[in-house]
């Protein structure tokens, strides 16, 4: 198997096509990783949640990462890691334009609200459902892609279906 470094453009193109990943955040040297749906636009990822551990931790420590991947089989996979900073998009005049952009971008993705809604149901709080739109400003991104080498290709040709 050959593992190739992806260019920044290849990483951005991948993020524009993939809409599901894992968000990593931390607080007091404790990591926390959760699945998220996101929308990529320019140098930002937009996402939606409700107030809970993830939002509380990102408010306290805005340094985050997102991993998105696509695995076809053991010889064909792609993984992109985004490092960035969390920024909440409150429902205020100052953030109304970016918040609306985030919402419009997310609404184009199927089930964009599902992880937040499921978490809210799991918590079963008596509080009302308080939507939180946020962006992750991308500081850096890296990606790797695996493709079969000559030996793997031979194996794939003789492997049973």
C-alpha cells in the first residue's frame, strides 16, 4: 500500500464533499471526541449543536480538531485532519450574516441536525432546545490517501469476490 500526502487543495476538495467527521476538543488535559455533521466553506467548517459537554469545553478551550475520513477498503482510504479554533455564532445582529450562512450551508446536508437532536434527547433536560451554530476557523489541515501498490494490486486481482 502506498500512502500519499494530500495537497491543501485536495484536502479542501475532500472536506467540501464529505460532511461527517469527528470533533476533538479538550479541557484540563482530558480529550473528548464526538461525531459531527459539518459544512465546509472557504477556511471554515460550520456545525450545529445544543449546549452540552462539547460546547462547554470548546467555550473554555477553543482549540479543536476535526478528523474526516472515507474508507472504501483496506487499500483505498482518505483521512483529513483540520486544526482550528471554535467560534460560536450567537443569534445577534453582529453574527446574523455568518450564522445564516452556516444554517443555509448545513441545510443542504441530509441529517445535519441529527447528532445534536439525539444528544438533546439523551440528556432529557427540562431546558428548551437551544440551538448553537458555530464555526471552526481552519488554522491548518493535513491529509493522507492510501492506494494499492503493485503487490496489493496483484492481490486484489486474485482475491475472491
